[in-house]
C-alpha cells in the first residue's frame, strides 16, 4: 500500500518517516533588552529516510522534486501522506537529497542512506 505521493505520483514508502512540528515567529530585541515575538505560522517538516532504495525508485522522487524544476519552474509540490490512519495533504518544497551508492554491480543500482526533508510552504 502506497502511503505517500508527491504531485499525485506514488513514491516508495520510506524506511523511516518523521514529522517535525514548529512555530515560525518574528523576533527582535527591544531597547530594554527584552525579546518580543510575533507569531507567524505553524509549519511541518517531513523527514523521509531510506535504508536502501533502487535507482528507479529514487529516480521517481528526484524527477519530481529536482529534475522537472528546470522546465516547470514549480518549486512547490503537493504531498499526500497518511497520519494516524487519516490521509492528509501539505504544500511542500524540497531540501537536499543526499544518497550513497551501495551496489552498482547489477543492471539496477541500489542507493543507501538516502534522506531528505520536505518543508511545508
């Protein structure tokens, strides 16, 4: 069962999936030295990790988040994910996508240690 899709395209379920919830604020110090803060928004960061992933599966992710960017100029994507059994959506952009080559001896390469963040707009 596919639990994740980006722009309507199913991606391989990750080995690990974490969500970071954080609050954006605008902060500054006033003349007295006190910190004043203004609430901006609540945001999420989705952390995907793959212990191992075949090149064709990684290529799907890279194509959506990185390769197509040069022609589409679309920096934001629609993430659909399952949270506590409920399908949720978020508009996201991608951080870096590092990968370490694990095996290149077969017709399909295998990558390890792949992890990337999808950050809410």
